């Protein structure tokens, strides 16, 4: 089994298109276009000497910050080297025999389960229903699986499922002995995210884990921080299998400052909302591109023009220094789909101009 393929690989793009890494406009990775907040930057520079020391292996201070932020106890939280690290830890700890994955979605769930010796069943979401689902639909597919991965909002399709539908699935999962993992890596970008997150329910539900990432919203992809929220008993199990010093000292500092930076969070939310609307409206104007409803900081699109598929389009844009995510490598999708991150206005304008040129407008 090959390792999953991801966007944001500037090294590969730079070799392929013979351009410098900083010459690209990268719409293939969904990172906050506002970049690092000044507060995080300053804290990192002030703390650079921490690079000399071992970090706190328990991330105590950061856990306290996260638990205050979420209104949980510290013991309900485990911090990891990005949320991807925690996906692997969950698979390693709970050793699922059989896992249900709603596809198309983030490809690391499948890989993590399979390398832990488990097998995967796939529930293919319907293109006609914008890849969204209602409570009964997951339930009908649940036939003895002991772990279910649900991504909300979903990557790459961008759709958001209601709390009611998720909680129904969690409750039914419990009756059938299944643990539900809800990956909320992109939920900070969602308007009224409080109405969708399951972090509070994860504390009191013995079969629910919620994953969060700080790498996208706070632009810490290179430093790596994520966390999982769950019942204390489940968190303790996970902790036993985690390797020591998983989260480096600078990442712990950056994450602590990120969670205290309310201003940056509000600025990001309103910027993304405004630019997502702008980008989606411009994409809708191009004949041959159909954007789907988008809840996070990226827009998933179907290509409908004869002769233009996702790899051809990615190649044509790549030659111009513009990277998009060709979604044909996602299980359950084909070469009619692309994903575009929401970036700064001037970058979005360049993408639209290049697309109009390719689509002959
Ligand atoms: C849905 C989803 N979950 C988790 C991750 C992993 O994020 P990180 O390990 O950077 O926190 C990604 C990365 O793209 C993702 O798309």
C-alpha cells in the first residue's frame, strides 16, 4: 500500500516545474492565508532557546490552555505532533479490526488503520447529494465495524454535517460497540462553529473522540500541533501508547499563544468568509467549473467541460506557478474534481484570471 498523496508539496513542485518554492501560489494546501499571527511570531522568537531543552513530555501548560479554551478538564485532552500523529495513535491504541470510513475523505485514516493491521469498509457519499449525509445513512452501513472516521467539515468536499446527525450516529455507534472519531481539523474556519463541534459531548461519551488541528487555522503546519478530546479513560489509553516528547517545545509555546490570540481568530474567520464568498462567486461565473457549498477555507469543484480534467488543469496551472489539488487520488473520486484553498484577494484574482484563460472566457 502506498503512502497517501497530499497537497502543499512545494519541494516536488519546484523540481517538476523548475521554479523556486516561493515563486508558487499554493492553493493545494489549506493553510490560513493570513499566515502566522504577530503574537505567535514574537513568542517563538523570544523562546528560541527552548530548542536546547527537552520539551514538557506531558504538554501540561498547553493542555491547561486548551481545556480552558474548550471548557473541559485537562485530563480530557491529549496533544500530538499534529492531528495526523493522533490519527495513527488512535489506530495503534484501539487496534480496530474493521473500520468504517465515509469517502471521499482525508486518506490517512485508511492508511493508519491498515498499517495497524485492521481492515476498512467504505461508505461512498453521493455526488448528487453534494457528498453530504443524514443520520440514517451511516447507520445503515454500520455492520459490526468497531471504529468509524468522520471528517466534519469534510476534506476535500467541504460539506458540514449537523450536530444532530453526528450525535445520532454516536449514540447508535455506542449501542453497536463502535468508537466514533470526528475529525474537526477545519472547524475553526466554520461560521458558528460552536453549533457544530462535538468537543463537549466527547468529554462525557465513552465512544467519541474529537480531533482538532492548529496547523491550518493558526498556520503552524511546519511546527505541528493537534489534539484529541475524549473521555478521561480513553485519553489515558492513548497516552500510554504515545512516544515521549512528541510535541516540541516551540510548538507548545506557539499553540499556547495561538489559543490566547482571540483577535487573530476573529480576523481570520471574517477574512475567510469574505474571500470564500468572493472566490466561489468568481468560480461560479466560469462555464465548466461547478463549486460545491463550502464551509471551511477551501472550495471543492467539479469540472464539467469536455477535454479538461483535474490532472490536465493542475498541470496547466502548475506551469504558471499556481498549484491546486487534483482530487483524482482521493478514494471515491475521479479526474473531474479539484480543491482550491481560499487565499489572499490578489492571489485569488490571479487564479481566476488563469482559469478564465484556460476555460476560454
Ligand atoms: C481532515 C484532516 N485531518 C487531519 C489532517 C492533519 O493535519 P495536521 O496533522 O497538520 O494537524 C489534515 C491535513 O491535511 C486533514 O485534512
